[in-house]
C-alpha cells in the first residue's frame, strides 16, 4: 500500500503492524486501526489483484465490497484517497473523473437491498453509510 497523502492524514498507517498482512490479492480486505482520537482512526485496504489483470470492473467491485463491509460495521462515512485514484487511473488508461464516477455509482448500487421477501422477524438491518468523501492533497485540490 503506497499512499503518501493518506499516510500524511493517518501517520500511524505507515507503521501499522496489520499492513504487513495486506497482500493486495483481488478483493482482499484488511482493516487497520490507529488511535480512536485521530482524525482518521481506521483504514480499510481492499486489494485489486494483479496489476496486469486489473480493470475498471475490478475497481467497481472492490468499491462495492468496501462499502458493504462498512455498512456491516455500521460506519457512517467512508473516504477514498484521490492520490491513489490518479495512480490507478494511469494504470487503467482512464481518468480520475471516470474512476470517481465509477466509485460513486458502485457505492450507491452496492447499498441496494431487496426487501420484498424480508420477514418482520428478521433483525434490523444496519444503516447505510451516509457520506462518501474524496481526500485531496493540497497539491491536488481542484479549483
């Protein structure tokens, strides 16, 4: 996980022992924790797999899995580092804007629930995250 901008916002991430366990395999998820009083107390790393085989569809699926995981943990918000999107866009021969659009659509679609056959005896469902933020570095802030 190479994310200098994210490391600046969450300095504990670079030395997180759990980071050694993240292999980057396709859809692998590693939840890393810092101190709860920090601005970013945890980071969910979701793998995209082999760089040569990674496609925009892989990215969409990874975003969906991350959003669903956050919903299962009742997290109210989640964020994406734009610096990493820029690097991924270059690898996918795409653009930052395309990946942002794909992330938003994928996040929204991943929260769909078919409740037609849900019985009243089932447990209450977790609330959906209510905010998806984009983290820009000072150098990358759009006008």
